[in-house]
C-alpha cells in the first residue's frame, strides 16, 4: 500500500500571498476613502475630514496602492480642505465657516 500526498505549492494559496493581497486591498481602500473624504470635506467638516484625507492618502501611498491617482487626488483634496478652512477662518476670524 502506497501513500501519496499531493501538495500544491501555488503562490496563490500561501498565507504570505494572501496577506499581500489583503494589504494591497487595504491600501486601495484607503486611497478611495481618502478621495471621498477629501471631496466631502470641501463641503462640510473640513477641519476633521481634511487632515484625515491627508493621512489616509499618505498611508495608501506608503503601502503601495495600485490606485495612486486616487490617492494623489485624496491628498490634494485634503490639502484643499485645509486651505478652504484657512481662507474662511481668516475672513471671519473663527474656526468654522458659515454662509
């Protein structure tokens, strides 16, 4: 009686490959979240959403996202949020802005 074991050594089934896929997916999610938060931050809560967008975009770029364009847009929108906040703060000397 002969025992044979079949093991597949495919790179797609190893735990390291699964971790890399999950890390790339997380970085892509951070890039998209940065873009969305930066876009919403132009309209409301830019004191919170601007810095959050900048941090998420930076983390996504450092982790090697495949959506680099979206991460750069999120970074730019986060900076724009802060510039809009600064402009409105200098106009009415408060931490918030109103119409």
